[in-house]
């Protein structure tokens, strides 16, 4: 057969692959290989076609039969990929050979074949095959539940080539690293100068535990048009303003800072543009849950289940809907389903735990949280939840331990400080409680919303215990401004006035509290006491007071 | 001078009505229109702007600015804040605003708000916020109906408040809210129980644009304490006088209020609002005849008026005018059956006929129509007291004082109810609240005195103080005199007791009211005089007692015998010391 016809056949195979006509591609590639005398290049193409046509065993066999596996790194990688697809993880690792990697993900170069590729002069940017191999090793170790080694290999992949986004995604989305580790990893990556945008985007995608201002400036830079400032190299814009990932990233930031309404608005707009933007979906669902938008949750969950019945996110959304309407049994079932579909889907584990906790099933809740803590070492929420659960069951020592752990992972989450404050309050260490709670309020995003009302009330209680009544009263009033229907806040405000000796005001606030919640025995008793006191006080008071001419109405 | 002023007022009010109507503030527009008609008749046409028929066609004319300019000069000094407002109102509304307004008028509030989401003008902004607020209110009302407890108690809140508060706060802190925006913010703050802030914002609103009566009313609702009023920083304006007069009535400073209305009457001689308020003031002063006359006059000039007629029905109730009340009830039903006032009038009618269940039914209906309808809550409380349903009565009264803590009737009712429940500490507190509101009302003081007398408290000194106070405030029913006498008698202070018994005797003689109290007084005084040695006087009292029924008669006879024996005895022993006979 002539050379020209072989070339033509090659073109056909390439075209078939491009057009996803895999069976045709396999057919022609097979003929091509025979015609061209089993040239390595053509065999590779045939193996590739088989892989894409999901005939993994056949591809593997082909590679093995022609002893190609040891010939070239590319063949070895393809063979390993096939083994990955058939889930033979040990084989897969063996295929890739023994690589050693240290804690930080630096690979000890034992394979000199690597150099061939590193030195190759590429015209177009390609993903380093070494990085791909590291990534595959990481996946294999993860599947073998050797998380420590998997983590190292993911790091190695990213270090080998910062463009290896999958490794980054894996590390970040699965909360494998703590905030500091993420920062040092990103710092160690070697970005080309023109890839500044990628480095910025990566650092924005990373944990949102840092300083708000620093992250914000990165966002501004990402979104700015380049021609706006050409002064300095490091502040040129990247004109990624409306890129969906950047928007999702911003929503993530808003979510982490408790600005659920803004987060919800952002994600809603984004999902209108791209309804299947899956990284954005957990945020959207979380924000909708916080805001109690049950209707939105219902529709979203329905659509997701129809479109992605095999994705954890779909069942997570269903669970959130049931959680929102306070049917915790159902919520639990669907969160559980989500976790079995994807064990590494952090929100579902937390939801699972929360659904148990909402039903006072402490042990199961704790088990779910512990799993989450094990899987997502970089996320402070499992530790926080465990701490809260211990707090609820009045196990203060253990609570403290876990809350401090949560604090060490994330030192900027106001909720952690709120819980620490509550714990100190329970320990009767009111000074410390006030300190923690003040810290929590200073970290909460201004202006304070209704979500922070409990923290304000907690601080007010603490101040009352510390006998600084005036400040306590002003705190209670602040809490009422955030949530005017708080019966217990009114009762506590009345009690503080009562302690201060102004029974008149106390009576008024007790009344308000009882008006909102009439079956509160403590308040009712205190009201009776206050009324008796007021009566005794006034009956022996001088005329001006007795006839209450000088006393204004409360 | 007065005509110059009224011309100026006419211009202001005409313009204000347009502004208010454009923004969907219909209640305020209606009020302004009432005052506009309340102005004296125009004497000459060239003194003021053209009369009403022209102003409609004026709207369609494009060449308005020149005319408007000369009208602004007539307004005189004042409201720079409304300058830009006028500019915006001059312009033709853009199409979206017209659409939104149409939705708004059809009560499709969410649609209106949605239509305006991109509009930037101040007017559009206000209409959007207001529509959003009303949409939330509507939802809240629906939720209350769906989930309400037995007496309509529910903790439903307007779901839009938080968002509105945040949006308005952002603009407010930038100083970018106009008068109407501030009004909206004030309303939201009030709903969120941030009363001090609400006061400040509303003051800013009425200072920038005084013609919005709704803003004044909102401010009035916040003046629960007479001490708040002087702290408000209000610019001088004739609208402020209306406000102050209305607040005076609300705070039960009825004579002050009357004086203010008299002054306003000179400016607005034909205003029904002033007439109705004057009548209410007279009613509060328990000057029922005067009030009744005024209400009759009001109905002559405005026969289909419903507002304030519930107070008229209260007067008819107190005066027990069955026929007039029945007539009023029938007339109101024909005018508008489903108005809270109408239901209240019917409730009063049934109450007067002692059909308390039916009365409650109508008060409940009134409250379904307007949950914040104060007098219906109070009147329903009274009905429940009559029906001996104390828990329901307490709930109703509580709701009344929650809505307006200046309603002394509700406080008094609470006191009465708790007295029935034998909880004097509670009763005392509520009575005290009532006396704080009406320090010159003897009924409240008597009630307080009674509480102090109960076995649980047993504070006779305090009781005496209360009764004295009642006495100094012209206690019409004479309860205080008798009680004082009794208390002093029990405490062994015979001289004081005798003093009050004598006074009570005089009062009862004047009223020709001779009941058990009369007998008690005579008997005590008889004894007292006998012990004091003025036997002739004692005899006189005893003689009068002989006209009465059995136990008193016997007592009197015994006493007389005693007197006789003493008389004989003293005739024998003139130097006998009488002191030892005192009990």
C-alpha cells in the first residue's frame, strides 16, 4: 500500500476520533496498524481509540502484546489510565512504577525517561505528562484510601505543572489542606509570568479563611480590564470580570462570610447563565437553605435529581429541602444517599450530621461529623460541629478541645468564637466569654444581620453576669433591633432592669415578653415579684411618686 | 391676612395632593383634600391659583413651569428639601413608572415592585419600596388568617422588612433619602421596634415635606410618652399644629388639644377633621352633650362619613340612647357594612341591648377588618368582662395596650379584670398606668384605693391617700367619701371618719340618694355624737334612722335608749368625764 493512502487512513482515524465516532476509529486504526506494519505511532492511535471507545481491556492487551508498555511514558500512562477505568488500582500503580514523593510533593526523579519530555520543545502549551502521572497516582492512592500518599501525589502533580487543574480542584474542593498549607503550596508553584491570572485565580479559589481585604484586592485585579493600568507588572487586570468561575468564587467568599442574601443573588444570577455550573450549586443550595427559600430548593432539587441522578449534589439538594421544611428523617435519608454516591462530598456529611443533631441523636451526629473531620482535614466545620454537639450535651472539656481545633484551622469564623464564648459562659468564666463574644461580633460582617442576634444576646447575658448592667441593656436593645420578636430577650432585658432596681421598666419588659410568649413561667414569676416590690415601694413613697406625677410612662 | 394665608395653603395642598396620589399615599391625599375643602371659600379668583376645574386640564398642558413658578413664590419661606422633589414631579413620568403605578392601583404590589426594579428616580424608588412593603403586609395578613390562634394572635411578620431596612439604611447613611424615602424608612424602623431611630427619621421626613399626614400619624404613634414630644425637632408649619393637636388628644391633654383646634379652626373653618377631633376631645372630657351635638353637626354636613362615628356610638351608648344608636347602626350598615367602625357601632348597639355574644361577634369582625383597631379591642374586653370570660378579656385588653399604650380604658379594664381574679398586685399596677394617663379621673383613684384595701395588701394608708386624691378630683359617684369614712372608722380615727361621713351625708342629701351608705353614715354619726357628748345631735341622727328598714331601725332604737339613759345620768352627775365612753 502506498504511503499516501496510509497517511489518508491516519487522517480518517484522527477525524473519527475528533467526531467521536469511536467504533469507526477503532476499525480504521486496526487496519491502519496492520497496513503500516504495526508502527508505534499507529498502535498508540489504536490504543487511544480503544480507550475512548471504552474498550479498556482490549487497549491494555494491545499495549501489552506489542511490548509497548515499557517503551514510552505515554504508553505507560495510557495503560495505567485503562487500569484506572477498570478499577485495578494496585495494577495501575505498578504500571506507573515506583515513584517516591516527599511530604511537600517533591518527586525524587528516578525515571530518566521523564527528561525526554521535559526537554521537548513544544510549540503549544501541553500538560506535562509527569503531572498527569502524578495525578493518576494520587487518584489511585485515594481509591485505595491511602489519603496521605494521595495528598502528596496531588501536590506533586500541581508542582510538576500548575496547569494541572484537576489536582488543584481535588485538593481544594475536598478540603484536603489547611489554609496555611494551601498558601505555602501555591507559593511554591512555578507560574510563568504570563500566567499571573492563573495564580490569582488559584489563590482566590483557595480557602476563604484569610483576610477579607487581601482576597478582595485579588478579585479586583482579576476582574479589571488590562488597559486600565499599565504601570506595574503585578497589578495588571486580567479582564475575567464575568467569568463564571470567578463569579462562583466570589459567591463562595460571600457564603463564608455569612452574607447569604448577597451570595444567593450572585449564585442565582450565575445559574441563570449556566444552569449546570456544579461548583456553584452547593453554595446556591446552602444559601437558599440559610434564607429558608424552600420553594427554590424544591425546584432546584427536582431538576438536579432528574438531570444528575448519580451525582451527590442532586441528593444533597433534596436533603437540604427536607432539612429546610424540618423533616429531618427524610433529610437524613437523602444526605446519606449523597454520601454513599460520593464519599468526598463534604456538605452532605455535614448535613447528615446536622439532621441527626436536629433530632437530638447525638451519637449518630457525632459519627457523621467525625467522618467529615477525617475526610476533610482542611475544613474547620466538622470540628466546629463536634464542638457544638459536645457543648449541647454539656461535655465542656471535649467541646473546648474541638472548638480550639476549629479555631486553629480557621481563625476568622465568628461562629467559632461565639461557641467558645458560650462554652466559657457555661464554665462560668464570664470574662473570657465576653472576650470571645466580642471577638465574634467584630469578625461578623457589618452591618449585623438577624443571624447574629444570638451572639449579641449571648454577650448581653455575659455582661449581665459581669454586673455591667448598662452595657448589657444596650446589648439587649441592639439584639431587639435585629430581631424584635425575641420574647426571651425582652424577659432578660426586664430582668436586667429588675436587677438594677428599676422595677417599673422591668414590669414593662416582662409584660412584653409574656405578650410574645405567654407560657414562660420564669418571666411570669418575676413579673409577680416585680409587681409586689413595686407596690411596696410606691405605697410608702412620697406623694409626688405615689401619685406618679413625676414618673414618665415607660 | 387670613385670605393670603388660605390662598397659600390652597396652593400647597393642591400640589401636595398630587404628590401624594402619585406615590400611592392615598390616605394622606384624602386627608389633604379634606383640609383643602376645609379652607374658607375663595373670595376672588385672581388672588389665588385657578380653581379646581382648571387644575385637571393644567396637568395635560405642557407649558407649566411659568405658572408653577409664581405659585412657588406664594408658598413663602421654607422647604428647600422639596425643591428637587418638585423638579421630578414636573417631569412626565416615564413609561415604566406609569405601568408600575397602574399595577399598584390594581393592588398588584409585587408586580409593581418588579416593574420598577431598574428605575432610578426618587419617585420610582419610593413607589418600589412602598409596593414591596405593602406586598409583605398583604402576605403577612394572609399568613395571619391561615395560621392564627383563637384571637388572631400570630407571630407572622412582614417578610420584606429586613431587606427594606438594609436597602433604606444604606441610602439613609449616605443622606440620599428624600422626604418620602425617609417616611418609608421610618415606617420600617417602627415595625422593627426601633422607635428612637424611627422618630428621628420621621422628623426628618416631615420637616422636609410637611404635607404627608401619614408621616405625622406614624410619628404620633411613636409619641407614647409625653416626654418624647419636646425632644422632637420639628420645624414650624401649620401641619405641625394639626399634629400637635392630635397628639394632645392622644395623650389625654384634651383641653390643650381643644385650644389648638380652636386656633386651626380659624384657618380651616370648614374642615370636618377639626370638627370630628373637637368632638372626640369633648368626649374624652366626658362632656357628652357637647360632643353629641358636634357629631350630629358633622353628620349633617357629611352624612356618609364613617370615620369617628364609633366614638359617636360610644357617646350614645353611655347616654343609653337606644333609638339614636340603632339609627346610626342601620345607617352605617347601608353606607359601608364592612368597615371596622361600622362593626364597632353595631357591637355597641348589641352591648347596650345586653346581647354580649353578638356584640363580641361584631367586635371580632371589626378586628378581622383591621387588627390594629384599638377601640374594638378595648370594647371587646369590656364585653368579655360582662360575660365573665376573664382570660379572653385580659387578652383583648393586652392587645389594645400593645397597639397603643395610651389607651387608659384598656389599662383600667385590665385592672378590673385582675381585681376579679383576686390578683391585687397586678390590678394595682394597671390602675396605676390608667391614673398616669388620666391623673384627674377620680374613678381610677377609687379603683386603686380598693386594691390597697384588699386583704392581700391591707395597706390602709395608701388606700386613704388614693381616696383623698379621688376626692380632690370631684368624685362624682361619691365612692371615695364613704370609703374614706369607713377606713378611718376601722382605723379608730373617729374624728376623721366623722368628718367624711358628714361630707358624704351632705352629698347624698343634695343628690337625694339615700341608700345603705346613708344609713351607715347616720348610724356612725349618731354613735360618734353620743360619745362626744353632743347628745342632741346624736338624737337627730337617730331620729332620721328610724325611717329606715329593720336592722338600722333596731340599732337606732338601741342607741336612742342609750342616749336617754345617758341624758338622765348626766342630769344626775353633771361632772362625769365623757372620754371613757369613746370606743
